[in-house]
C-alpha cells in the first residue's frame, strides 16, 4: 500500500478496552464500512481507522480528516459521509459538519 493522501479517523468510543462513549452508540462503526466502500468506488487514495474516544461525545459521531486537520461532528449517516468525501475530493470543507 502506498502512503495515503488522506487519513480519516472515526471515533469508536473506546476508553481503555471498552466502548463506553456516545459515538459507538450512535453507530459510528457502521460508517467505517460505508467509508471504505465509497473511498474505493471513488478511487481515492485514503485510509480509514477507528480510534479510541475523541472526548467530544456530545458532538458525535466524530470524524477527523488528515492531513487537513478537519474535525467533523454529527456524522450520523451516509449523506454526511458523502458530503465530507465530496469536500475532500474538491479540496474544500463540509461546513455543515465542521466542528468549529
């Protein structure tokens, strides 16, 4: 695998060895499969990783996109993921979901 242009982190709410936060309760893990499929379908050079708790439970599910450093909140469905991926491809920001 070549070094990805983008790394997308999805909060999986783990604190220690247990998933205790709100992101996983809001089905953040289901977004990972969709993200990976969309990235492949779009031919993007990106990878997706789940993380421990990102400590922004009230804003969750939370996604972070690097190298841009954009933090997105309330990423609750495929439409939100599509908008964020469109922004990445377009070199812009998905303002509706951007954590300010």
